C-alpha cells in the first residue's frame, strides 16, 4: 500500500512538472539558406625611423670621405596588396637636389634604395621602391640608405630636413 501511495505521489509530482514546463509541438518545418558576405579593402599604413647622420666635419673627416647613415620606412598592408614606396625631395630641395637647412645654410644629401648607394630613392617612376606583393599583414621594414657627400664648404650648425614617405597600393 505504501508503495502505491509513493507511486501516486510520484505521478502527481511528475504531471505537475510537465504542466509547468512548456512543451513545444511542431506541425512541420521549412528551410532556406542565409547568404553571408564581406568585402576586404586594400589598405596600408606607413611609418618611419629617422636618419641621424651625426656630425659632419667638412675640414678633416669629411673633406674627402662621405658621411653615411640609415633609416627605416615600415609599411603594413593587406595581404596581397601590390605596393611601392616613394620619398619626396624634402622641404629644402632645389630642383632634384635634397638639402638639409640650418638657417640660410644648406647641406646636400641623398637617399638611396640600395646599400651601395647607387639607386636614388624618389617619388615617381623608376625611383620608387618596388616592395612587391604583401605576403601577409605583418609589418615590413625597408632600409633607407642616406649619404652626405664629402667636400662641402658649410658653416657650423644643426642641419635638418623633412622628407615625406608615401606608400602606393
């Protein structure tokens, strides 16, 4: 008898649980597809690390020896982007000659794409640096090779220039 009472209690409790819990009944179903798309735009960023030539001694050291230095242009582009990098002539150029300024004085220099300093790095045509296809979105640094030619007759001072670096993609 006790067993039957426990069984009835269990049935009553179970029916209460089912009457409290929602039960979803479906008469059928239908399906379709959902299209998903995105567009990845070609994009690049560019940054630089300055060239600090240090001291130029026109009387002794650099009377017959060039003063060389290096800097860096770093680009970060969308994978697959085909890019070139240009460097303009700077703020103090005359025609195609780059010059650093200290007041009214000018110190001539040049920027190159190669360590032998034979290929001038410019802002158009064959003077652009061809960086090829971006293999990934990872940053890619490129060395800028600078040279202040020997034998310049200049005054003492602190010389500088600002060159604009541009990535084309």
